[in-house]
C-alpha cells in the first residue's frame, strides 16, 4: 500500500506541475484540469492557433513518459481521489495501458469518478449496498476502449473491472470546453456562419457524435459536435478530440421557432435525493416492483412481479441514437438520467409519475412515466424524451419510449435502445411461415422481416411450464399516435458475471449506423439460449417530420391568445408483452 501510494502521488505531482507550466503559456482561457488532446504533426498552427492544444500535447507527452501512462483527474475530493488511486494502481485495471507487442505506452485518461448508486449494483459489487463505493471510468484513445473499475473505499478494494470495447465514457467538462473552443475558432465554422460564434451559444456540446467517412467513424475517434443555431438552420461543428481538429461542418434544417416558453427551476437536489440515490417500491393491484433513476439509463424498474410471480429482473432505456443523414451519417448518441453526477445529456427535472390507464371509461391498469427534457425546449437542438412502463390488470405490460421533439433537424431518425432482463429461464421463438421457430443461439432480427400471427404476436418467451409472454411490436395499433417501430430485436444470454448492462451503461453504440449495429450486437457470441436467463434488446427506428400538417416526433412554440405555448406532436414506440396464459 505504501509503494502504491507513493507512485500515485508522484503522478499527481507531475500532472499538476505540467498543468501549471501549461497554464502560464498564455493569458487566454485554458482548461483548468489536465488535458489529453495531441495535435497531429500535419496541423497548420496558423489554422488552429490554440495555446490550449499545445498545452495538452505537452502534458500528454509527459504522461506517456511516466511509469504509469494514465492522465488522472485532479481536484477531486478525498474519497473520489482515493477511489481513483485504488483503481489505477491495481493490475486488473492496467491491462490495456501498453501495446501488447512493443510495450509502448498507450494514451489513457480517467474521464470520471462517480459515486455508485443502487442502479450500479451487480453480484460482484453487492457489498456496496453497505459500503462507500465509486465507479472509475478510464478511456483508452488508442483502442477506443472504456475500462470501468468499481471501488470500495470502505474496504480499500477494487471489486470488479469491466472492459467495454468501442465505447466512450462521458467526456470531462474541460474537453467539452476545448471542443467548443476549437469549433468557435475554426475558419470553416466562421465561414459557414458568416461570423465568429460565441462559445456560450453552442448547444449539445457535451454529446458524443460521429461523422461517417472521417476518423470519427473509421478510426473510432472521440468526437463531439458543438451545434450553433442560425435562423432556421443548425450548424454542426464536428470536432475530433483524439486529434484535436475540426473534421467537418454540416447543416440541418430546424424550421421556424419561437422562444423557450417555460421557466423551469432545476430541482436537482430533490430529484437526486428522492429518486436517484435510492430505490422506491411501487404496488398497484396485482403488480409490484422497484424503480430508480439511473445515471445514464433513464428510469429503471426491477424485481417486477405480477400476482407474486417474477416477470422482469429489470428494464431500462440505455441510449438514444439520433441520426440526421442517411448518406453522411452524423448525429448524436444521447442518454437520459439523473441531474447530478450524471452521464446523461438530457436529464430529469422532476420525479416519475403514476397515472391510471383508462379505456372506455374503465380503469384497466396504470402507467409509470418519467420525463427528461432540455431547459430550452422546444427551441432547436433541445430534446424532450419520455419513458413509459404500462401495466394492465390482465397481466399485459408494455415498455415504451417517447420523443416529443424538437431536436436538431426535420429529418432525424431516432433509435432508443431498450434493455429487458427476463426473470425466469426461458426459450425464445419467432413467428415465421405460419409456425413458431425456436432460436437455439443468440441472434438479432428486424421486426419487419416477417409477418406476425393474426393477433399481432411476433415473438415468444416461454418457460418450462409453458408460461411466458408473446411479444407484440408496435405497428401503430396502440392508440398513442405511433406509426410503428421497424425495430431491431436482439436476444442474448444474461451474463451477470460480465456486467453486460446490469449496472449503468455508457453509450454502447454509434449514433448513425443504418444497419443492425446499434450496440447490443456486441453481446452476441452464438451461445445457446435454450432454457436460459435471457436479455431482450429492442431498438425502434422512427423518423421525425417537421412539415406543416405532417408533424411527428416534433414540437414547436406557437402564439395562442397572445402568448407562446408548446404544441407537441409526440411519437411513442415499444413492444407489448401479452401473457401466454394468466399465471
């Protein structure tokens, strides 16, 4: 322990000294935390005359020359600093710091150290329910790899390590600020707008993005897209933070709009205390469950039971993938979650609500709903998302996601990633050619590739007793103005030991792929799924429309009796689960 502490302290001192040196190179604004952006040698210094980039290059080079090539976070409080120390000095956390063949150091950085919540708990970290624990997130720029360490400060132990290839943690604020600075100073952005933008006007600046046919896609670089609204258009400035360059600018149409029409106060502390830091039990009729607001997976329900029979281990909304071009493929990878210590771009401003479901004047069930929205909604590049869990008296249930708009363009495609962990051992079947076909191994399918039964059922989960659920994808039949999902479904084996989504997930897929590669496919290993604990991933694909008379997944502010009011054109998506037989 003494040797580990000395090594860790030396790294902190080096990082702090270099940072101090870098910050004295210019009187202009530079990051207040150690940086991690290395300009490529081919960059013209007249094109990007940013002292901040030069400072980051010097800092990173010095870190790469140290025994432990990890750029640490500084300025942490004592418990988080201790959690960082425990993680980075553990050999299990260090497995990808050097090239396997040459042993050359790879570029790594601690992006975040967050208190663990109940929604993070897995079998490996169960003791954190009685201990002070943190999750330490490290990004490997060379491998585009995220390493997450779960640390008990109480026990001075690294409890578990999760490796997530081709994923990126949420970006530290100083890198967000640097991306905005690169965008604001770049000649391409200035030329496109016709003026030099104020960095404070950037929107969606902390949301990860991609631009196909650039390094953001080909080399899987870390990219953000500060966006500037100009009249009825939005300019996306796509910044590659791995290389420290602007890789492209793109315009999207946002339509006419009025001002932001609501004044919301962020009740962050109240929401966090009541709904993010602890689970809440909910009982209505024959249904019983727990729910909690997660950091980045929206509202998670768990231990769902109907008439004392276990139905779901958990269900949540992992990501929102939003694409604005079918040819150039650029957009956002969003998340929804808690307002404090959150990895979400769109946060909860209030807690969940419970409402009755009434059909033909009769109460037939209830709905648990959570809303997430941007403070400037319904202005362009501000989003409003909804989660709905519907539970019916006859044992049916539906897991749904909703988009209320307005977004950053009139031609967006929204792909929410829903994850459902079934509670019992099941077999899975799909309906094709007038018969049910059991799946023997993990796989995926596009729901529109086959026709359902006459009742609309397309998939089936069935346990050894014959009980289970039919799965009815949304085709516009649920009476909520939905047009249908055209969804990808994935069925994978549940691996609690690997943490394939049991704890809060970072964004797992790119924003803009048009095919099945939305993130869940990474968990398909051709393993047997017969009579096993299974995960269903459900990814709808819904296009928005801002054209007058055709609005869908859209919102706008309109004048009504002399004041601006929001007019919503929501889209909801998600499957219904119908009992094979009432338990």
